[in-house]
C-alpha cells in the first residue's frame, strides 16, 4: 500500500546485513571514524535493530529515536511497549 501511494516519489532500496551484530558494528565504527560510504548502514534514512540492541545504540548516540513520532497517526496504533 505504501509503495502504491507514494508512486514515483519513492525510492526504496533495501540493504540486508548478515547479523544484527554486523549492523551494530557498522554503525559504531562509522560514527567513530566519521567515514560514511554510500552503502554504509549509517547513511541510511531508516535502520532497524532488535530490541536488545536498540537501547544501547540510542544511549551511545549511534542512532536516534524518531522525532515527534507521537504526532503521526501510525504512532497511536503501536502498543505501549513500542511507544
């Protein structure tokens, strides 16, 4: 549905990593070294990590929570755990 609504404005390119550790390590090293390649995970607009990695990544400033997420309709559909 999202892709149909966005039409040509959307450019979605999915890049997978082998493990969550690989994503975390790539984010950590790129933020420390200030080296961001085109295909680097840190150059992405959206990155997902498992719950166990999320808090640590936010505390270390590797990723940031979505700003003003509560102002979006989709936020109200989330359970309290995800809010």
